[in-house]
C-alpha cells in the first residue's frame, strides 16, 4: 500500500502513526500502542535549573524555519525509525501546513528541536533532539506554551519515556486516548495563530508548574 500525505493524516485522525524498522528499511508499518504517552498542556514541569536556563535566553527559538533539518537531526542517531519515505511524507505534510517544528539555535547553529503533526486540536509529537544541554527541553517548553495559546487541547507523545515523565507526561490507555482524540478533532486550532513567546522569561511566567 502506498502511503500518501492524505492517508497519513487519516491515520493520525484514527489514532495510529507510521514507523520503519530502521533508516534503511523501505517498508513502513502502522503503530497503535496499547498505552499512549500524552502531555497535559497545563502540566509541563519546569525545574529550577531549567527555569534558569530559559530565563538566561542564551539561544533563539523559531517556528517552522528549518523543518527538514529538525527531522534530519532527529534521525541522526545509531538507531532510528525515520526512513527516507517517512522523511519525505512529513516534509510534504509540512509544505501543506499540517506538520510543524520548533527550532532552538545558539548563534547560527541548530542545537535542539521537536516536530509533529497537527490534526484539529491535537498535536502529535513525533521526535525531538538535543545537541546542547537542555535544548530539547527548551524546545518542548516553547512548544507547549504555544500550543496552550493557539487552541490545542491534546499533546500526544506516542510513548511515555522516563525523560518525558520527568517533565510531566503521563500514560493513558488506548481507549482513553481515542476519547481525547475524538474530542480534540472537533476543536479548531492553528499553531501559527499566535507568535512565539518573546523570551524564555515569558515562557516561565506563563507556566504554573515551575518547581
């Protein structure tokens, strides 16, 4: 079966997403986890050390300026499920306005980022990377701040890792996820309808879970 961008969007609306066994495997398979990781949008945990990093503003954060570079950086590891077909599909979704990336820069060097797909009021996170300390956390903090201000009600992380759990992500059942997703699909949201935060200080001030 040929996977098209439209089919990929249908899959997200049905609660499934694609993966490949490894970067050189041309085949793509669908994943529908029994347990799903999600980020409560009001539950992102900013530690004191991360708050200090955010307030320092020793970086620059952008939206949708280097989508392909973010995917390539996420795939730049010994084991990855991002093969050529998946990369091409998500770039097409990006061109159509359905896939988005947050980039973290230090001077002109891309040092962190995250990307995912938006369907209704759900943002389905795909992958993130970090080349400097805390830069993936910085990307997540800015992304969640933006999602909260642009109408999103669900942030899907696919799986729950210890790293994501430490930041406030939780695990729910497939049935629970389907219910949340069905509700989110009825919500109009547009990640580009508001500007990114003006500073890391602004992100920290709006987050009520700094600890």
